[in-house]
């Protein structure tokens, strides 16, 4: 099984790459075109989705950013998971 973290977080990217020596990609769940390319180039069986903004007070002052990332970004992943027959999506919305 191939594990390929896709992250927009520089710190997470560096930590994962160093510790596990993985092929890591910088990508945002907002960028459906790039996600589509990455999905088309890799056989993905499971998505671990932890890209949601979780700072509720901050998101209350900028709800459009929360919607773009949390709602539309998740929708991008779900639509691509369906298109590319991903078997499972795991999310971390309760963190």
C-alpha cells in the first residue's frame, strides 16, 4: 500500500516526510483541479481527511473561509473519492 499525505501545512509536511520517508504532496482541499490530477496519478484506497478549520471563534469572524475550506474542500474530496472509487474516507472533525 502506498501512503501519500497531501497537506497544506508546512510543519506537518516536514514532520511526515522526515519521520516516514513518504512521497508527500503539498495540496489544498480547495484546489479541485490539483486534487483531480493527484487522484488520477495515484491509486487511492483511503483518504484521511483532517483539513477542516477547527478554531470556531476565528471561523465565526470569517465564515466564508470556513465554508470554502470545510464545506467545499470536503465536497471536493467526496466527489473525487467517488470518481476514483476510493474505498473509504476517514475524517477528523471531532478533534
